[in-house]
C-alpha cells in the first residue's frame, strides 16, 4: 500500500512546475521507502529556482489512492506540514 502512495505522490510532485521569472524549472524528487517511513529528498533544477524555493518554501501533500487493498474512488489529500512551510536548512559554518 505504501508503494501506491509513494507512486502517486511522485507523479503529483514530479508534475509540479515552479515558475521563476517567467521561466519554468523542475523539482527533482528522490524517495526512499522504509518499513516505518517514507523519506523524501528534493531539489530545484536551477540556482534561481533554488533561491526562490528557499524564500517561498514547500507544502508537502500526500494522496492516498488505495485503502485496505481497494482503490478509492476519489484520492484523499492530506497536507503533511499543515500550518508551516518547509524550507531548506542553512549550512553550518
């Protein structure tokens, strides 16, 4: 079931385009599935897009498409970081 969630999440996140100064940049995502967690790592395609995402941050959403082995008629959307925006952490000097 986690694999279905991960696949749908990847498809949704891979389809997101970031508009930066009238150009379009992609967000690349790497996913690692563990028994008790799904780890996400992502990066913007260009330095300008990276700067923009550091200012605006990200909202992480999960779409559940299968429950108890049955395909849901309408996927359930959950905002995982409700109330706060995820931003890159600064490098330590």
